[in-house]
């Protein structure tokens, strides 16, 4: 797979970015270098290597779920810049398609 201008434009739109021409070229170059590096790793013989199941031998120290340090709704909403008395109100960030 090669990264081309069309894919960069799709990524720019999906990420809601506005890249300059220089940035697009740099991104295309960098992403292609990353893919080349991954392809280089495919040349390694890994048939004798066991799959890694865990990164370390540490075991999670789990604790019981307990409700602690609760803040009531009125106190939580008191610091909110905008609310309707029950819920936080936030600006819309995802445009309609």
C-alpha cells in the first residue's frame, strides 16, 4: 500500500484538519516511510518465536468497587459554564452529515 494525495485528502477531511501543501507533502512522505519500515519487518523470520501474551509478568492489583467521594448533582453543576439544572450543556462538535 502506498500513501498518495487522495488518501491524504481523505485523512484531512476525516480528522477535520486544514493542512497546507507543505504539510500534506511531509505527511505523505512520513506515512510512506512508516509503511516501508513495517514492510521491512515482514522480512524477518518469526516462525520460531512464541506470540507475546503479556508485556510483563506483573499481575493487576484489583480492588473492590466501592462508591466513595461522591459529589451531588448540584455541586457538580455549580462549576459548569452551562447547564440546565440537571445536565451539563456542551457545544455541538460533530456536524450533521
